[in-house]
C-alpha cells in the first residue's frame, strides 16, 4: 500500500487504536516504544520531574536533545511525580486506559514505586507489560547494571568485530540497545495477540543480553560445533571469499560473492582471467583455502579502478557490490528518498531529522515532546477511556 507517496506504509498504521505508556528511559525501551508509535500506536512518554536522563545528552538543537528526539519522536509527553498522591492517581488512570506498558526499572525500584509486574497486573489485569532489563529479573544478576558496551562485550560481539590482530571493537551503533528495543516492540505486538486470544494481560521480559546473544546466529552454531572461537575478520566473512571491503582509487566498495555462481563473472568484470580459469578456485572451499591470494588479486584489480567504475562493472555482471557510504550519503540515496525513510520533523527549536523503519504509518511524525508537554490534553481522553475499561471490567460476573 502507498500512502503520502511512500510505498510500504499504511494510512492508520498496523497498531492504530493501541495505547502505550512508555515508562522507560535512555535508549532500548524508548526505541522499542518509538517503533510502536511508528506503527500507529498512541504512545505517551511518562517521565519523572527530572526528565529522561538523555535530555541532557548532546548534541542539542536549542534546548532539544537530538539523542532524546531520535527515539521519542511520535510520542506525547507527561510528567508523573511518584511523591505526589494526585500524580500517582493520574498515572493509575493512564494505566487503566493503556494496552501496553514499556518499562526498564530495576526490580527494587519497580517494587518501591508499585510498578512491579505483580502490582500492575493486580490493579490492571488487561495490561501487556514489556520489561526491558539488563539481565533477567529471575536471575541472580537481576540487580546488575548493563550497558550496550558491556553487553556487546559479554555477548561475544566485540570479539568478532574489528580487524585481525586488533583490539576488540564495539559495533558502530549501539547494537545491544537497538536489539533490545526491536525485541521489546515484537514482544508488545505478540503480547497483544495473546491478550486478544485469551483476554488476559501478559508480561514479556527482554533482557539486553538475551536480546543480543541470538544475533550471533550461525556464527554461534558453527563455533559450538567446532569448539573453537572464530577470530575477527574485519569486513570479511569466515566462510566466504571474496567478501569484504576493497579500496578503489577514490574510495571504498564492498563485494559479497556469496555463492560459486558469482566467481567467474566477478573475475571477468575485474579483468582476472587467470583466476577464472583455475579449477581449484571454482568452489567456496577452494577459494577459502586460498583466501590471501584471492583477496590480494581482487584488491589489486579494484585499486586500479574508481569506485563508480568498479561498481558499474560488477553490477553489470550481477555480482553483489555496493559503495561504502558515510552516514550523510546513506541518508540521501535515491532509494532512501523514494522510500520516505528519512523525515524532517518540525519543532519550536527548529527542524531535525529522524529515520523511520519499514512498518511506519502514513503522515508526518509529531516532534518528540517537551517535558510534560501533553499532560492536560492527554489526561481527559485517557481518563475517559480508562474509566470505561474499569466499568466494563467491574461489570463482569
């Protein structure tokens, strides 16, 4: 479906009519809740009076943190003071109206605020509660802090990232936090399906380590089978050659020759007839055994060409290849523009840019909220919806 000229979007969104309370802070939980907002859910960002800590994290446009804005665009904003009885009552009304709660409190903090799962479900049994944690609350490590860097390290990601012989390196984006957010959004959607089937709320927990470890995928399976830790291979691949980044005369490209069918066309495109003629290099195993020789030959051929010329030849031969783009260039390709993934969001402090995913609803996203921006406008509608839900529940036999 095409809406607003952007393919792949739905006018109202996949989660239209779903109400979400985002009680989380920093990145993983807010990112997950922002995905729900992109899919059409009505999301309220609930903050304590001091605000989400990343409001103070730069860079800033005026008084607006761009870090905060990147994962809170599309949400309404209210402040709840846990020390104020009237404010707690307001939160109770919001919880009555909500379908989903996303939170990342540590267990003791959640219990002290009466926002632990047992307390929430006792008063609001309809809720789909998504807990984003560092380590599972049922584990001995429940009280430990976890950050993207520490989780990438413990999940084996850093040991695989970087060049051979170099220092362990984190991924260039906060992979663990983003994976946690993706699983949180998936858990919320699955929880809504479960509630629709059973009528009862559910609790879904997404520990960051649990969300990151599955990203090892086939690498974990192969390592466990061999009993050997795989080394870092830079931009390369443990089992595929040639595969990785190669420097042209004016920039870098990547080549991903995933499969034997690409080998001879690649050699012909790059002017390597001697390699194409060798029987020992026609299979993946043969090229793997001659990795250094193959990579050196391909690197030499690419180095004699400009990046655009190398890509032209490789694409004409149907060999998977791409330029290595900086962030600004990546945001402005024809494909990205046609898909409408990069959006300019207008705010009182000026416009800022966000990147949206493939499941977004149509329409222009609202800017990330200022602190307590929507308390009055949100309260009336949600209080009415919560009262109706309470009345319906209390009227059940």
